C-alpha cells in the first residue's frame, strides 16, 4: 500500500519512488482505451490470462474487465452494485468480479471515470480463456448479447498435472482458431512478425515482474504482497508493450537498491507470511497496516505470481502461449499446486501461511481439500484460514479476521 514519503525518518515506511511513474503509465493506458474508437481502433475485451498478445498484434486496444472488478472492490463500490446483477438473475454465489462489473454497468457507475474515461469501453469482440474458471465465459457472453458482438474463446482443461503435449497442442489450435474472427473484426490480417515481437515484449515483462516479486525473498523484504497488488497493474493490462518493460526496469532497479541498503517494506520486520488466494480488495489498506504494526511482512502470494509466464517464446508464439497459460496455478492439479506452494514457502522463508477462503471464488481458494494440513506437515509451519471474499465485503468479518491474524502472529513469537 502507499506509505510515507522517501524522506521519512528511519523506522517509517518509505514510498517506492517508481510508483509515480506507474501513474503516468496507467493513465496513458486508460487514455488510449477512451480515445481509441475516435481514432478508428477496435477494442477487444480479454480475460486477465487470455491471449492478449494476439489481440495486440492485430491492432486492438485491450481491456481487462477483471482489472475493473478489482478497482470496484478496492474502491468499495462493489457491495453497492452487486445486488443489481443479482436482481438480473446472477447468483450471489458466483464470482463477485462478474457481479460487481455487471452491476456497475447496469448502474452506469465506475471508478474508470476517475481515470478520465467516460465509462466502461464497449467491446467490438470479447475473448476469454477458461483457464481461470467458467465464470469468465458467462461474464463475457452477457456483454456479447447486450451489444450483439462476437464472443470467442479458449477452453483450457482444468486440474492439470503434467502439461502433456496433446493438451498444449489442443490449446494452441484453439488459439489459432480465433484468428479468422479477430481478423474480420479488426479489418486486418495477422502479421506474424509483429505477433512474435509482442510475445517477446510480453516475455521480457514477465521476467522483470518475476524480478520484482523475487526481491521479497531478501531479509528484510523491500516489498510486500500489498505493494504487489498495486505494482502488478502494468503486468496485467500492458504486457506485450514497451511501456510495461520500462516501468519494471525502473522498479527492479529501485528494489535492488533497497536490498543493498537494507530498506525494509515493514520496518523492524520480525515475521514473514505467504498469502494464498485472492486479495480482500476493499480491506487491503487496513490489512497492510495491521501487518505492519505486527512487524510482519506478507512477502509472497499465489495471486501476484499468476502473471509470470516464463514459457512464452517468440519463436513459437501459439504453442508457447498455450503452455504459459496452461501452467497458470489456478488450473493445475492439487499435487502441482501443493508442490508449488511448498517451494514458495521455503524460498521466501515464511513463518506461516494465510489462506483466504473467498466465498465467491472457489477456484482461487486452496484450503478446501486438506492442502493446509498437508503443507503444515511438510513444512513444520502453521496456517490460518481467513473467510471472506475478493469484492463482497458483506461476506467478510473484519473484527474476526483482525483477531485471528493477531493471534496467529503472536503464536510465532511464542514459538
């Protein structure tokens, strides 16, 4: 979260100076979305781990409604607009990104207006990948019916263990099959040279974003999960662009300097935690403050690492995208997830793991099939389950969460 200025006395949290640059980078992104139609550019909606590189290669401005969902949660608008989607037949039990976004559309209110936009950009085509969940397809189909525009996508297998070649081949062919429709809507043919260049840029962005997150393996950590939820913006909406690369080059350099100088994201860091599951978007600042007061750094997360795509290869764009987007944590098997989390817990030297059991996001809640107990036995560290939701704060008991977190951290000290 945002913190005290860089000139603050020792012992107080200092701002990441690079964040000022991010405001410009993200501001330019929203301005392009707003002005694109006036300039004859088409707008493609894309799920956050969908084929953004392909869309950019075809000249689309790419909009990510999950980013909008997170903004609705962070600004606490979500709880007010979710009931509007429920009244239109969307269950209160399904993804609250979906119900927040559609509710905001129905009400005509959006935090995008504070970003200089007139509202949510109308899609010329909607492109999904079900590697995250089935809800993204249903979400996009609502707008396809609303605007009478094409909705196309990739159906990725779930609970994947080994990424076998037949699976990768199938997903690659599905991605290639999108091209004729996307070319027709865009009014241009796919330039493979440009496509490969954008995949190369996306891979560079991934490598830099990984460097940002891995800086937190240092003790003390120069960045936390709460910082990551902000810093991830360009990695989500601008991968495949030079602006994202320039931003993360600056951020990596600043974090390296912080590690050299021993600058802690949590002054007086005593304990370290891994956060699994979705953020509680409307309570990030409050949670960040509580952990800081407890001298506890949340140093790593499943969520922020979801935008690391090391399989991307410009020499083989379709197959490498398929492999990268199948390797996504959320669509892997329990065994693969468990092995990943064990590796992360050891790498970041954590004292414990917090699992956020998000009511409307079962796909990103990893505490439901005994994984915490299995990892406790392997790692010899405790866990805590926080019950809540990514966006719907009616499902989150703040006092209960605060009490449980405090007791959890106090347990580290006693041990």
